[in-house]
C-alpha cells in the first residue's frame, strides 16, 4: 500500500509466533469437541430408585451430567451440570454447591442459580418425575 511503511522482519516473525498462542487461549475458554458436554441429556436419565434421594438431599450423576435434589416437601428438581460459562461438565458436588473445574464457576445444585462467576446464567433445569418407582430426568426442550 502506498504511504505505509512495510512491516519489519521482526514484526512479521513476532506476529507469526504469537498468533497460535492467542488461538489456544481462545480455544481454552470456548466450548467445543475438546471436552465440552452437551448442554442437556439427549435421552431420559434414570437417576435411581425413588428412595435414593432423601428429603433435603442432593445427588450428582457424573456419567450423565445431571444433579437431582429433593426439597423438604418431597418435590424433586433436576439440572444439567454442564457449566453455562464454557460448557465444561461439572463433576464436583460440595454439599449443595456445584463447582466447575474449568474456571471456578459455582452453582446452587438445588436451584441452578449462579453462586460465583464467571458464569452469569443459571444451569438448565430438566423435567424430572418418578416413573415406576425410579427418578427420571428428561432432556426437556
């Protein structure tokens, strides 16, 4: 281009060296085929016998990325345990707090609400019911 000086050899080499590093940083914070899980199950998930989750208890199904809790009045709630920040599957339940291993987001396993950023969107609630004595979470819409 006329009027613009050509970049120096050093500038060209520095740019070429830093471009792949910047791409790795962006990939680490975005969902993709590198471990990100689907946001919700693709089929109904059997979470165990109806008696497996006591009143006031919360259970994490790490294999299906679902958490289920039973309130004091006996009602069930289920949520996808795929972090809404970057799509990482959450495998740690600390009491009623779900902790994402990727960036440290935390969620209330009973309500799905965000307790600690960087996530800002609650977990996806899943329809859950007792069918033939089994707790079953469905993908929903």
